[in-house]
């Protein structure tokens, strides 16, 4: 499925996350959806680097491809599946449901929101990793994202942090049983998940590891400051649907104004969304 994503982004200091989650829960009237996703980034096995004469431009562009899967336990939103590294647990990971995502560089020009074409497709048959290799791609690197989502009409608000492998020899029992901290009471408050700096997860580790035969991967925050990222976005089916794009842009701008006292949303630098490969990268 290909769609056009309109978005605005922002950031939060770790000290502001609790009040922000409580406020969004109250304004949206919903419990936040917990997210914990594993992202695998793939690059072409044989990059195309033509020799160009003076004045010539390479018109063939190659893109990185991301494969995503959710680690939220489908049987219980209060528990997570154990994070497992690709190289250490390839056989286990390929049994999970993955979707392939290809993202175009956002449109240039004077705009109020970021507008980006995205192709997303579930890998439904066979080994997802063999499929990627047959497409001429190889594994490059991986990361994880964890946080919460809220829905305001057509707008999805995602608050998350990125983490990567913690390069240590082996996890300790304490690492495996780190618990999420919860805040407050009541329907919305019970879902306020505030992670500690170690990015620990309550995953009933012993049971999960025994049944899934995956080596638990200790993680650490990519941003040592503990800052949280915010992304408010909605999707339009087609780039040519100008009416829907105008309406979606207006909805995001209205949401931006409404959240001004809580956090600031702005357009992302379009280059930060550029997944194209270049010879000098």
C-alpha cells in the first residue's frame, strides 16, 4: 500500500513526559497504546555507482528499506516480547510478522507540514529475510523504538525514544527483570508508562525466553539525555488527492496550535527523512 504521510515533529525533556502523557490521555479520552517496535534497516547488496561524465546526473536512485515488527505481546498489552538482536537471533526473528517500508524523500517547497510518500507492505509468505536477500538487499543495522500513541480524530500522536544494542557480554538477572514505572490511578493513568534510563521492560523474562528461545538483548538509549521524540501524523491515500491533503494539513496545523502550551510541533528537516543511498555515504 502506498500513501502520503503528513506530519509534524517535536521533542520533550524526560522531566516533562509524565505530565504530557496525563494531559494527552485526558484530552483524547483514551488509554495510550503502548508501542515497542524492532526496526531492521537493509541496503543494496551491490550498490549502483555509475561513472558519470561531466554534467551527467545519475537518474537511478537506490533506497534503504526498513523492516518493522511489534514487540508488544498480542496476548497482553502490559507485557513485551524480549528484544532480540538480528545477528544473534536471525532464525527466531524470521518467524515474526514483518512489514517492509520504503520512504521517499519529503517534498520540497514552501509547506506547513512534511509531506512524504511511503510504500508499506506486509511480508506474508516464506522467510522475510530470504525475501529481502532475493530482492538484492543485505542487513545493515537495527534499532528499537518504544513509547506510547494517542489518536485525535485522524491524527496519530506518537511519543517515543530510540534505543540500540548495549554492547555488553551478557545480561544479568536484574537487567532482564527491570520493570516499567507507572504513575497515577484510573483507566487512563494506569497506562502511563514511564521508562527508566536503562529502557528496561517488564516482559516476564524467564517465561518468555524459555518459550521463545531468543537471547535477550540488553538495550540502551541512543540519546543519552533521555529526550523523547514526538511525531503527529496522518495519512492520505493518494498524493493527487489535493482536497484530502489540504484538509489534513489544516487538521495538523490546528492540532499544532492546540498543543502549543504543552509542546512545540514543527516541520522536520526533510534531509533527516532522506533514505537514498549516495556514493559518498
